[in-house]
């Protein structure tokens, strides 16, 4: 009888039997809690929602507050020097930022005009501020035209912008300082302006969902703005009777107006920076940017605070 052929064929060594699925190695499956922790990638650190170095921002803010309080304690003239220095640095930062687009602003008449406007406002009042502003514009015109007419219209437009913002607007801080109770007025003005940023930041980080101006400042929300208004109104209602013997409700009005003006000032600078393609006006203040990034709200609030305080608490 003929032997039948052997039906089992030899398999290569190490091969799985035909028809039997390979069994995966389950000794350390992906995501198994028993797997060694060192084999898992560490998640990247979460970026702060507000997009700033909060620790540096708070530290610099405290130093600036100490500078303001210290010079105000020394006297009005000492604080005036700080105001002049701050506005000059802010104007220089804005001039340098605009220069990245090939726009030239004459620095000598600009800074001399800044000193003249702020000092004359303190010494001689509102009329002197307006006159020195006009003289500064004339000086900028003459200085620039002396260099030639090519691009003069463009350069003079930028020069007039910086002479007005922040220099002329900053002059209203000098007007407040010149009052008999000027140092108290300055404190109230700074409080209702600074707490706009603090209240907006605290509420916006936690509850902000509806962008206010996404094309200019994506992180600014309507919820944050509401926080600014409520916080500033509360601070104003406390500061007005305590520091100026005014009525609490006038302080609340001042605070609410200051919150709106401070937000507008921030958006104005944001629009300028967007147009120039820069993030900050400078790097002088860690966690804040440049000094102009702190002055943007103050210089817009200053004329409104000066006018409202003049109405609510007439200078003696």
C-alpha cells in the first residue's frame, strides 16, 4: 500500500501557526498605570491665560507704586519730575516704534516741547499748556522742513500724533498736581486708572468669554470690561470721600468713566502696535513691556479726571 503524503508541512522557525492570530505583548500596554512613569512624556507647561509674566508684572507694579508714593510724599515738585521723565520716555518709545516704518520724528523739539508743556501746565495752568503745545508743533514743523520736503507730510503727521499723545494729554496730570490738594487728586486719578487694569484682568481671566475687540486686543473681553467698571467705581467711591472730602457717588462716576477711558486708551495703543507690527512699545518694564505700555491708559484718563474732579471737588 502506498503511503499517503505527510499533510503537515514544516514551518519556518519562529513563525506563528497558520490560522492562529498573533498574541500581542500586553506586559506594558500604552497608558497602563503600571507602566514606568519615566517612559511617559511630560506634558508641556501650560501658558498663562493672560499671556504675561504675572510675577514680574506684579513686582514691577509694586516698584512703580513705591516710586509714585515716595515722590508724592517728598512734594509736588518731585512728582512733577517723575511725570516729565515718564512722558519723555514714553514719547521716545513711541517715536522709536514709528521709526521702524521709516517715519522720522525730530527728537530734539519733541522732547523740549514735552518738558515745556508739562512744566508750564504745572506753573501757569491750562492756557500755558495749550500755548506750549502750539509752539511745539511749530518747532517740529520748522525742524523737519529744514531737512527737506521729501516725506515731510508723513513725518509731521507722526510728530503731531506724539506731541498730542502722550505729551499734551499727559499735561493734564500736571494741571491736577498744581491744585492746592493736587497730590490727593493725583492719587485718586492713579487709583481709578490702575484698578481698571487690575479688575479687568482678574475678571477677564476667570470669566472672559466674549471678545471686545478681537482684531485689536484678542484677550480683552466684555466680562473683563464689566469687572473694570465695577472695580473702578468701588475704588472711586472709597477714594473720593477719604482723600478729597467728596461725595461717594461722585467717586463712583469718576471710576466708571475712568474705566471706559482706560479701556479706550489701551485699545488706541493696541491699534498703533498692530499697525506697526510690534507686540510692545519697549522692554524697559519686565512683565509690562515699555513705559508707554503703562502710560497708554493714564494719559487718556487724565483730561477726563481733571475735568470731573474740577466739577465734583472745585479747587480752593
